[in-house]
């Protein structure tokens, strides 16, 4: 199987390196191939199938996340989700604190069928996100496409993936598109700020170098974005030893959706001053309601609580066997 341009009607096997040749097994029957998937025969529209494939990869997601990865309006996505729900492909499901969408087995089978996967193939490890991150970490990564389109109005995104494994690297999100007439990849790393500075230096030194190798191999520039709390963005320049001629490094506060700094190839830019200013301005604005109209919650009198009677059991050990058992359990727990 080979992917060629539309102008090439024929392809010689000798042009491949290494040399490609068909293989045959003597005495075996030809495999039974199912007919190629078509939208008309399966009774599903292209937009609904795209949303179903996204949910097949994410398993569970909220509506803004699906809209971001699909690259269409939220109204259109809500209509498609209602259609898929009516056909029993997906269901309304509780995801953490909020409700979202989850795919059913019927929808998974149709998504696999649309990818022309043979029956019985174990495709879960290739279909889903490579690793499961925290709720906020995962939401920021899935909103990467919508973030780029809001920050750079001239951008044209062709496709976006989350937690996709590359050679020795797993970007939190990877968007492929064109900006100002130039093809580029937009690489996102989300950091919640729970790691130490030593671990950050080790991780981002390797990840930036990995992005540099990919940009060099593919021949296209990569915009590498670090997104997280402000202190993480401030610390990032100290985690890398140099800048590269095919990489643009940018940093942004993950609480400020819809804006990103202007990037330059071979340069480092961040816009924390901008986000901090607007947060200070917004915090000084008056609330649209009077908070005094909501009385404070009355304090519960501690004396009114029914006090639990104290235990009359002795708190000292009953002997050497009990002390040895307590010490052994404690030492095992500490290890």
C-alpha cells in the first residue's frame, strides 16, 4: 500500500527504498476483504462521522473540546452530537465534576468500520490518547486548535491531535496547518507546575531537542509552546541551553484563553505581562450583582452537635507480640 499524489496514475516498485515486492504464502486462501466503507451505505454524514471518530479516540469529552478538535462551530457540533445520541452511538455521561459525552460500543464499531479495520483487530492502543493526564491538563491540550485559531486569525489548521506518540516524544497537542502562507507544526506542552525545577530542566531539554530533530527531518518549522502557571513560563528559558534556527519558542499563561505571543523562528517570546495586566484590570471591576444580598451561611453551634462518647479501650500495647506486629507494619509502610 502506498500513498501517492493524484497526478501519478502508475507507480513502479523499483522507486521504493528498500525495494518493495509483494509476498505470497503458498497453499493459503486469499483473505476475505470487506467492501470499502462508504457514507451512503452506512447512513451517516461526513460531519457526524468526524465527531464520532474524535470521540472514539477521546472516549469521553466535553462539547467545547469536541468542537475544538473538529474545527467547526459549536452550534453545528451540538446538532451532530444530538443526532449521534439519537442513533445510540454516544451517550450523555458524567465526566469528573461536569457532564459530557461518552462513546458507546455501537459507535466504536462504526468508527472502526469507517477506518476499514479488519474484524478482530486490537486497535485500542493505537486509537486512544497515549497517556491519560489530569482534568485541567487534558482540557487545555484538547482546546489547542481553538486556542490557535482565536490567537492567530489568519491561521489555517488542517488537523490537530492530542497525546500523539512521536519518535521519543509525546506532545500534549500537535496542530498541523499554515500561517501567513507557510506550513508549520504547532507543538504544545502543558505543565501544571507540580514538578521541581530539576525535573523540568531534564524534561524540556529533551523535548525541545526532540522537536528540533523533527523539524530538521520534516523540513518545516515548529512553533513550540509551553503553557502553564506563570512561574513555569518564567522558568522555561533556564531549562533550555539554546534556541534553534527551525524552532520558535513561546510561553503563555494557561488561564488566559484565546491569546498567544507573536512568535519568531529562532527566538523566545512570552506574554505574561499582558495576561497579568488584564487579570489585574478584571479583578478591579465591580461585580454585576450585590454580594450583600446573599447572607452568609449561619455557623453551626459546636455544642449542639451530639458528642460521640469516648472509647474506654486502653491505648497502650498489650504485650511484646503486639508491639512487634505494630513495628513491622509501620516499617513496611514506610518502605
